[in-house]
C-alpha cells in the first residue's frame, strides 16, 4: 500500500465493518472523521486507563493487542469498556492482512464485551511489520480500584494459571517449522493453543470480589520480573517457594530447546495477587475453572528471597525478556 492513511474505502470495509461489539457507555465511537471518542460514567465510577504496544510477534497480533491491554485494566480491578487502536503498517501490507487483523481484534473484543472506540491506521516506512498500540479504557467503582502497590507484609502471594503460557504459545508459532523436527504435531498444537488462556479479566474480577489488595499481570520479564515489581511498588519483601510456581511441561521443553529461563519468559495469562486469605482465593478461582496456587508470602523488610528446597537465592531487578532470544538464534 502507499505511504500515509489507508484509503477511506479500505477503512470502511476492512476496519470499521469488523467493529461490531458495542457498549452503552460509549456515546461516540469509531467513524470516518471522528478524532475523539466520548464515554459516559455513573456517579462514583472512575476511568481507568492503560496503554501498551504489541511488538514481540506478528502472529495473532490483533487478539494479543486486546487481551494485553484488557489484562492491565483487570489488574486494577476495572471492567474493560473500550479501546483506541493506533495501527502502524509496512508498505508490504495487503488489505486482506488488515481485515484479518481487525477480525482478530473484534473476536477478542466480543469475548470480553469491549468496544473499539476509535484510533488511527497508517502505512509508514517507520515499521517493517505491523505494530498495534492500544489505549484501553475501563471503569471501576471509586472505592474498588486496586494497585500493584497494595501488598502488605503477612499476606499470601497467589499466582493464577501457569508461568510462560504466552511465551510458550509464541515460541510454538514462530518456530513451528524448526520444532517439528523435535516434537510431534499434537505437542506443538497444544503449545500453540496456550494463547487461549491469555485473558486474566475473570481472574481479576474474582480476586477483586474476594478482597485482593494488590494485583499485577505477569507480562514481559516473566514471573521474576513481576514479583520484583510487586515488591518494589509495595515496599515489601518476599519469600517465594520456587517449587510452588505452576509451570507446564510444554513450557519447560520449549525453553530447553532454545536455552531460555522460563522464570524470565513473558507470561500474560498469569496474574500475581496479594490477599489475606490466599488459600480461600485459590479455591474461589478453582471453582471458576482457573488454576491457581499460593506461591509464597509478603514479608517486612526488603529481602526478596526465592527458596528451592534448602537453597536460597535473591530476586534481581527485571531484565530483558527471554523471548527475544529466539529471534537471535
């Protein structure tokens, strides 16, 4: 396509036509010539905003863009309502690619009842693969907003699902041809399907209802990065049992192939939660079909300790995600 805004005809048939999910809170949404969206809230409700670019993969980028931003909102105890998309596209893009990307966006939005409220779509020499930057808009009761900084000494630290599920899915898709030489097709199909668990919107809703005081979705930098960020924001120490951290065998095996540390692997789909009664929260999550485990305690002081049997080690500051290593090999 030519550099610049995509043609209005393409915008109408391959972008706007794919946007079907509507919310009553959105008074003005996406449309030709509309530069702003308008949203109405009730008394005692507040806006919760989040923004994120999707840059690590070209596969399923539309669906990932929605889920990653919705997860951020859910981590604050907010209900995702709408999204604004900035879509930057390379010159090599075809209209069919744009339509497919927007179909992915709409599919994820429909699952979570989120409306695409507007945005901007442009072909530019600044990128060599599609890039989506999402601004998410959510709502929450003023007295129910939850932050990463709300953990207190003595609380249980709970983790939902399994670490590395997003990274596992991306690796299986991006390196499928290479991995076919090592693993049977059913194994790889199962690993690719881990992306189905990427939403933590329900995890966050249950945790908020059950009294969680801090939540943080486990994204770039993996579980070790997320634990550090939770502790740093809350000004607490941690005592984490490494063996209690849930991990799938598929993740272990794919990480071994590429020499990756799964504890530093991008893990959207997992949520880190601080709560007074962590085991009750785990039971509540399990009742909803969401696997969860208590993986440790918040402590007073600044020591962030990881226990592996008799061995003690200390968390380090977040570092570059392990996923990027697969593109260097």
